[in-house]
């Protein structure tokens, strides 16, 4: 689909000329209602020209709804969408400038690969030669030159999805929309296609939005990630920002693994875990407010029991190893914090660890750097301090 069908198709992909610093796509206060249910609640965001952005969040959080609103396939109930300086909120999809790929390959089973790719070109009044040249070029781009006369059923899932991508790119849209394009593929193909999509996107300079519920995929592919939950945007940031400095417990827990311990705020750099005061990163909240003390599995070091040092840059916890998974390059160890009846996960390099320390039943000491101990608001008091057996994962904060 394309806004300006009168525009001639050029023989080669021309990388986008950078317009200016204005955002290429703006979503302004967009709401989407299905009856009384709000699938999007006041969503605003900006996407730059040439950026690769992932909408990331649990199933049902509104990712597809937002993508379809941008495409005009299922328009917003309120709010505005601006693309390349033009308000497009009320335009039908055929007057918008985008290509789209869905999770299911959605190729026409009765058409050859070549005809599938050429499908969007038919309305552009091109000569047969022009169409053929374009299809050949696209088949080369996706590395499937010898597949032109096959039918979709003769192709693997990964190949079909590459054809779907070629079809979406055929009209040279300025915006590429991908809705979980890799989810139906098996792991190996998925990893490979990740890199291919990203390479192609960089080469074409095409502004791209990809919906995914897979945080690893988003971290690996995106320039920026939009983390969504229950129809709102929780955080927008680079993969590193979202991972290293999550804005709240939901993001912390959804992106990567985070140990979360229920605590009470005790000062602006101190919390109370049951009876013990623990130093942490700065956190401004009224004293005694319920919070989560959080750290990533890879920031904790595992030491022999009793080793407690008096380095004020670390907090030490007594623990017992519950079990260890060998992951190849690292070990994933579940440790029960003996003084608090809380279990946490610790990842350590298999190169640098005394493996005997990591055997189930072993008494250990965990050293966690104070500046890696983050604190997040905790709204739900049900998982109160001392709640024995409360898991390391804040399940009350995570949607299904
Ligand atoms: P995601 O893509 O993040 O998994 P969706 O955007 O598809 O989620 O859906 C967001 C919410 O809106 C879900 O609760 C879903 O059930 C609801 N929803 C989506 N489409 C419709 C529809 N056509 N009618 C009613 N509810 C819908
Ligand atoms: Mg979806």
C-alpha cells in the first residue's frame, strides 16, 4: 500500500534522504476503544526517520492495535497520527504509505512467488518489464532468486516470510510495519532472519516498527524499544536504557530477568528488608513506603559462605544453593537467601567461578554492588515483607 501511486518505481532501492530532525512518525494521545474496553490509553510517541523501533509487551497489551491504527486498518477512537509531516489519522489504509508483514505469512497460495511479490505493483501502471525487473531485484535482495516460479506451499516458513517481506517492500514504502514476523518460525530460522531483516532495514534506511512479545528479540534488534502494558506505554528507550535503567518493576521484570525483593523504604538510599537495613541506589519515596529491591542475576558475585568483607560498596547476603543450571558460557544458580526465605537467581560465568561453590546445598555468600541495587514502587501490599516463599519474580506485576 502506498500514498503516491503516481510516483515512478526506481530501478534500485534509494536510501531515504534524511529529511530533518523532526520525527518521521508521531502518535499523539491515541485511544482505542472496543466497546467499553480501552485497548490503547492515551498513547503518545515519536519515531525518527530511519529508526527501527520495537513495540514490546505481553500478549494483549495493545501492540497490534497500535500498529493497525498507524496503518489505518483499525483506526484509533481518539488522537492523531502524523507521518512525514502529514496528519494521516483519518486516511484509509490505501492512501497511507506503508508496507506490512504479519505473523502468518498471508501469501496468496494460488499465486507464484513472483506474482505474490508483484501483487502490490499491479495498481501502479508499470510495464511488464518494469514489474519483472522489480521482482527480480527483490528476489535477489532476499536471497531467493531461484524461487520465482514456486508456490508458497513449496517453501519453508522462513522463506515464505522473506517473500512476505519482499511483497511489503515492493512499492517502496517509507514505513515498514512488522507484526510478530518471526514468531511462527523455529528458533534457528528466527535468529537468522532477525539479522537479515535488520541488515536489509539498515541498507534501505526504511523507518520500521516491529511488534514482538519477545524481549530478547527486541533487545537484539531495536534502536529503541517501546515497552507497553495494558494499553499504555511504560517506557521508551534504547535497549540498554530499558535494560539497565528500567523505569518500574514491570519493565524491570518483563525485559530480562530481575530479582525483586519486597522491602520498605527507609531513607533515600536505604531500604529495610525485613529487619535488615540495606544500602541501595537513590530512590525518592516517603519512608516506610512499600517497594521492590531489585538486582539483575549477573550483578551478584557468589563467594564462599561467611565471606562478608566490610566494603561499603557491596551488600552481602547469606544463602544456600538450591540448584544450578549449566548454560554453557554461564551458570544460572538459584539461591535461597537464608535470612529472608526469599530465592533469587544469580548468573555467573562458568570460566570464573569455583564450580564446587555452585552445587546444590552449598552455603554461599552473595555480594551485590550497592549501585546495582535498584528500588521500584510496589503498589500491591499483598506480597508484604517477610512473605515466606515469595518468589523472586513479582508475579502480581506481570500480565499473563
Ligand atoms: P497484542 O498485539 O499486544 O497481543 P492486541 O493489540 O491484539 O494485543 O489486543 C489488545 C487488547 O484489545 C486485547 O485485550 C484484545 O483482546 C483486545 N482486542 C483486540 N482486537 C479487538 C477487537 N476487534 N474487538 C474487541 N477487543 C479487541
Ligand atoms: Mg499482537
